[in-house]
C-alpha cells in the first residue's frame, strides 16, 4: 500500500519539485498552499496531486487541514515542512510585525504541521519528518535576523524530534538548501544573481530537483538509520 506524504508550500518552487518527486517515487502526495488559488488549480491539473489551502501559522487551520488530508488521501506517513516566507529588513529597521510574521510561519508553522501527525506516526511505528531549513539558518544573513532565527530553530526542532521519535520508528531530518534557481531567485536583478553565484564554489545556482532528491532519500526506507541529521545542499558555499 502506498504511503502518504504531505508537503507544505508544495505547489511552487522547491515544494513543487518535492511533491513531483515523491509522487514519482510512489507516494500519495498532498500539497498545501497559502493563497494563490489559480496556481494551485493549475498545479493539480498538471500533476494530479491534490492541493489543500490553509495557513500553516494557524494551529487550528493546520489541524483541520491535516484531518481532511488523512480522510481523503490517507494517514500521513511523511511530512515535509517546506512552507516559508521572508520579510527582510536590517535589524534596526525590522518591525515587530515583520518579526512575528516570519516566526509564526517558518518556526511555529513547523510545530503546527508536525504536531497533529505525530500521534499517528507513533501509533503506526513509522514516520518521516523532513524540515526544509536554509543555508542562512546555518550561517546567518544580513537583513534576515527573523528568517535566520527561524531556520536555525528548525534545526533544533529536528534534533529534538529525532531523539523522541527514534524508538517509535520515526526519523526527523533537515535539508538546508543554498541558493536555488526558483522563481523568486531568478526574478532578482541579473547583477545581484551574478554576485550570489560568485560566492558559490560550484559556480551555479542549485536546481529545485536537487533538493527534491535529498528529500526523496530521507523519505525512503533506505534512510531509516539517518535521524537528527542535516543535509547541506549548497554547492560548497558553506560548511558546518
């Protein structure tokens, strides 16, 4: 029987690549999105993957959405916490609202996504929790105190869940992408993009599918003894 995977923020960018790869690997995939109904409908039309709309920053919305996925698709065996936002500003200009929006989505959103599926994983003695963090959670980044704090915090969540879930057959791991050729990155001015690439020893941006391959491994039975780990996929830009 095919396992079910939930990918938050799973209809665009890295999330879209992850959803497509897990489907290709035989998972029943459900993808969430926050607001773009038209893009989500096209994604479902193109891929056949069901989409669900909710705000990961809201616990009750997340809990209700997850219950709907499990009723329609199946008990969630793999959860990929990918949804995230940025609200960049130098620290002296950062507003409390910019801080809280990013914390609520990128950090509390991971709790809201994993907490409702955790009891079922414990009961079934199997689970894969995969959190998409960031190179900037590892090294920090100018004008991203809020974002870097959440992505560093996500690594703490993974290390703690790994210890709690190991005896129940649950693994929790993180992927830290470097700069990836998503729609957002490709939209920045060419000079800025060239500056970014100049800092990457590989001499190029990563591809969303390269992150998806990392997730596919962590979701597989082959990764059963990989727990509490972080895969850094950044073209040798930063080492931990």
